[in-house]
């Protein structure tokens, strides 16, 4: 059988402000806020998590992927982008390969959030030398609203066309995903997600304040402040704050580990069932918020992580992608780039995921202090779909 190489690339760009291995935050000093301290008596009593609530509400793909990738650096992952790319690939899988892929994913990532601030686009780019199967084409067009393009991959114009598509559908945040066409490249699937939204309640002031890094060192950062009625809860592990955007469908959640709780220990508690349980505990409180502006960019190889999560068949010679093409294929690599920028007015974020394939051979109404002056996690979620668009951690700025 003629050897081919296929790459599936998912470009998911979401407008938000913040994430990268190398911080690019620019500090602009503003007047210091006069914050009035609160007493311990004002703090809402801890709501303990019960192990009996650890029931399966769906797959743990979003959190398991994040926990597998996180280390000591600030990162940003787009589970939605990764899930959408893998879902499209899984549509072309069959037999045990499909069973493994869907088991790891836990669901299809085909439904776009119902918010005007989120734009989702899909496309398939096919080298003129091959063709995709009619049923696969029909599935991705109907379920993912995907466009299909035929190009001569031996021409440099094919790379330019693909990169222009990514840039156009991510508002320029992901200007390119390919530098060149690797020999044997025959097919690309792209998913682009773009999100930009302003806070429902913008931060009022920014000043210089200390932030304690994961290694214990302290740096001066631009700390944003506001005192508003916001949804909040706390448990044995976190203070959890919900920051809504103007669109009404998307929120950011900041999960700030409690004093004495190590970041690794806090991360180990993250799961879909616990997350859904904690969200139900959120209550409107008057909260005095302090959190840093941040802007980050990340690039991650997700291949090993997905193998370890139980998707091993898709990466080997036993892979079955017979619903995609008559040529025997397997996944060769999976990579993702992300960008996130969080500031006083709102959030902007972008992500690109590439999958390369080859042939086989209720509390009292008091003011709560929420000061994110040490490493924390963040989640950006769509209410309409329940999807986690972005998840990450800030350990240094």
C-alpha cells in the first residue's frame, strides 16, 4: 500500500488576555488602593468536599490533560481545541482505535458555545493526490460545519493558504501553524476558535503589588483591583471566584489555593465531578478582588500525554482510521500552541492544535478578600455547552 503521511491541525483561537511560558506582561504603575483588611470572623466557613460526590458526570479529559501537562511553569491549555481536533480525527477511526479515542475524550467536542464573542470554524485541506471517504466528508460537514479544500501540497501556496485561513479565523492571534509542508503530508484538519469579551464588571484600578512565585521568590507585578458582588465559594483546597464576561455565556473562574495547600496537592483534586460540585456551591458575595494582569504564550507536545491517557492504538501500526481514508493511517504527533492575555477590561486567547498522521508500517453577606498574590489556576468555561475553553496556571509572571 502506498505510504502516505497525514496531518490534522486544529487551530483554536479564543480572545482572552493571558498565557505563556515566557511572560510578556508590561507593568504600568497606577495609584495604590486603600484596602481595608477584614477579620477572620468575616471569612465564610469552609465547605468540605465529600468523597461521596465523586460520581461520574462525564469524562475527565479536560482536567486529566491539564494535570498531565502542568509542571512548575505558567501554562495555558485549550481542552476544547484539543478535544475538537481529536473528535474530528476520531470520526475517521473505527474498531478498537475509535473505542479508545472516544473513551479518553468522553464526549464529542463538536458543539460551539452559544455566544457572539466566540467564533468557531473548521476546515479540511486535502492534497490533490488523495481523497477522503464520502461518509467522513459528510460527517465533518454536517456535524462540524467544516469546509473542504483541495490543494497541491507540493506548492508553497498551499502553506500560505492554510496559514491565511488560521489567521483570518483567529483574528490574527495565530498567524501560522506551518512553516513548510513536510514530505509525505497529505491532509490537514483545522479547527479555529476565537474568543474576545470584556468583563461584565471591569477592574477599577491597577497598582504595583508583590506576587510570590512558585519557588518562593517575590516579584512586583501589575495587580488589578475591584470590590463587587460576585459569585464565590471556598473549600478545603481553594477560594473559587467567578468573573463573568459581558456576553453572558462565558465566565472565568479563578481557583486560588488556600494557605498551606501546595499547588501540586490542589491540582490533584481537580476532576469533572468535583468541579461541577464546587460550581454549585458558588454564592453571590461582596468580594474585594486583587489579581495580576498576565500575558502568556505556550507551545506543548501532547503526543506522550495522549498515549499515557489510553489512546495508544491511534499512534501505532494497529491504528484503524478506515472511516477517514482507504489508506492505512495512524497519528504521528499532536502539538498545541496557546496565547492568553488578561487585563483590566477583559480577556483574549488563542490556541492551535496540530495532529500529524502517517501511514502504518449560603453564607453571610460580608466582604471577602480574594488576593491572588501566589500561584493559582484559571478556567474559562461556556455555560451553553459546559466546555472548558481554556485552563491554566500562573506560577510566575
